[in-house]
C-alpha cells in the first residue's frame, strides 16, 4: 500500500501458522484459513474488515477466492458488478466491500515451492483507478516474494517445534524425589534454542548432582547434541567423580567429537558440542557441603534461610570445547533449608549473570518470601523473551546425628567382629532389626577386604535417610575391589558376589585419602 491497493487482506492457512507444510498444489475446501492481516489507507479509516485478524476466514465456493486457491493462480476483477452471483456466496465480504465502495479487486495466492500458503486480497475504492494488467503482474511478483518469506518463517517454526518436541523427550519427565532435597523445580524456556537442559542425579552416600546447561546452536540438531551431553554427564556423575573432573572429561569428549565431526560428510546433522555452557554442583546432606564447577556463563545463586542472597564466586572457565585451562571446583558450605538456584546464563542483562539474578531474587523475596516455585517464577519472568535461561531451584536438607553413625576401626582383622556388633546395635536403635543379618554380613565382607588390602585406618559409616540404608567403608587404598566368579573348589572369592545379591546398588568412589566402598539397601516398608 498504497501502490497496489487501498485495502489489503491476507489469509493464511492454519497449517502454515502452525509451521506445518500444506499439501502441494491446490488446497481443498476443508483447509481452514485465518485472517492474518488487514490494512487500509488513512482515508478509509472507517472501513471495517469482514473478519478480524486471528479469526477463521471462510473461503466459500464459486468465489474468486476459492477459484484462486483451486487453480493456484490470480483472479482479476477490473470492474466489480454488484449483481455478480458470487457475492451472494460470500455475504460478509460483499457487505464490507459495498460499505467501503470497492469497485476493483485482485486476488493472488501465496505459493512457495508448489505449496499454497495463503491468499492476498487487494482492493481499490471509488476514486482510485481500476486494476489493469500491469497491476496484476506487480501483485503476482509481490505475492511470490512474500510467499517465499512466509515459507522461511514456516520452516523456522516447524524446526523450532521439532526441536522443542525432541528436547522434551530428552529431558527428565519428572525430577527425582531425594532425601537430600526438600523441593525441586525446573524451567526450560518455551522459545529457547532446544539445547537447554537440567538434571538432578542421585549419587552414592545420599548425595545429589545438580546440573544445568545449554548447548550451542538452534533447532533439532542442537536438541540432539543436548541429549548427548546430558547422557555423558549422567554417565560421568555415576562414576562418583567431582564436578571439576566431570566437566574436564566432558570438555575432552566435546573437543574430540567436534574435531571428528568437522567433515560434513562424516556428520550429516551438523551437530556441535563446543561453546556449550554448563554448571555442575554436588551436594552432600551429611556434611552440608557443596562442590561446584562451571563452563561458560552458567552460575549458582544461594538464598539462605534468613532471606539473604549470595552468589558464590566460581572459578571462571570458557565454554565446553575451548580446551586450555583446567577446571576448578569451588567448595561451598550450605545451611539446611537453603535454596540453590542454578542458571544456564542466557541473558540480555548487561550486568554479570549472577548479579542480575541476585537483584531479581531480592525483589522476589520482598514480595513472596523464600518459596522455591515463586523464586523460580520471579527469575524467569524477569528475563526478556528470547533470553530466558534454563533454571533449576531446590531446597537443601541436612542429616542430623540421628541419621548418621560413624565408627573408626584400627587396621586389625580382629576389629571385624567389633564392626559387626556395633552395626547390630545401631540398627536396633533405628528399629531396623529386619536388616541386621544382611547388613552385618555386608559389613563383615567390606571391612575384611579393607583390612586385608590397606594399611591405614578404616572408617565404617551407616546412613539412614528414611528410604535407604547406606553402608560405607573407607580406607587408604586406591585399589577397588572386583567381584570374580569363584569355581567349585575355591575357598574364597564369593564375598563380593554375595554382597551384590543382598544389596540394590553398590560401588566405589575415590577420595583424596583413598576410596570408599558403599552399598544401598531399601528400608522395609
């Protein structure tokens, strides 16, 4: 406007608006259209549309609009005759055209790559020259170019929808309920890249790993890369590695995969693992201690029980795949009832990410108090659309002395009997006599192995988290026990196999002073 028309209407098929591809060729009558745009010149400000923008716009049969769609070509009416029969088929448009004193019109389909996306109506009122052949050619050229632009947007919507669906299938359906965490809520932006993710990973010793990250890129390829990064982090975390070791190994894998996939023929999807941000926090409810490490702009903010907010200064490290600097873990003491807020770092705020979130938290706390869900919503709503971060918020718990029992043992095989007796007495205090026989058998085997293969002191620890009984034996040796298949004539070698049969989970985690062998048993209902 105003070169081509005094009034312009645009109808777009609902399939196109949803990002779906309409069938090639002409559109049948069952395909619904919606009014996508309406505009008129200032002098025609009193003109009202037959259908408001956003409403369903019917395309009746035997009208120029239906004919244009059916034949995939323009329709040109130089002089509009009020006695034309097709006007009776479309009374809503006919009434508005009479009110606007329309005397000439052109209808052009929006066609891209053989697919009809919509329809453009151009109208001239009394006082304007009627349409001629040159106007029709200009309208067709305009419509063809506009259709290509609309198709690009449609394909972008389609790609984004696929990425969101794929992302949703690759994210956890629900956050796990853990004894270490009182409440947990997460948020992934609806209009995000498809690469945002979060995780809460149960670890040995009632600990939990909290992870938030965002993979670089856009679309379904990014969602696939996110899913692979998430799977790698879960695998590394279950090895009981520290957060700095997890990210260091993840960084190595991301660098290697990017290098291997540089050749397009070797990687048709074009996935990219580098330049991804991630933060990993391991929380221990027994010690009330956090260990955190990050890659890129991701950060953590803590809301303390008294309502104060702090943003621990984590060691700065480039995104994954950058290589070079080693990852460092930052140790944080956390009070019971504190809220940990992990943020992927995507923001348009000029302030540092942690400072911007801290300022928003102060505002949220002044309105709603330390509620986990309200805090998450407050931070989310404070970000601009298109710049929303992935978030994970959780309130910590701590185990008191009534849930944890520790016994130091001298490096003497004779101490095994004392360990069994102490275990029986402790289970009686916890009213877990049903587990006494199996647990003393487990303790006997683990302590005996520790005495046999290490020279330093041994520590036995029992943790009752009201769901699981955890047994841990720590020593100064870095050699992990390995179950083996004993033959019929062997007199030893069956102990660890028996432990495996009696427990739900078992494993070994390495510490600065040696290792800890642990087992988990479900508490009786």
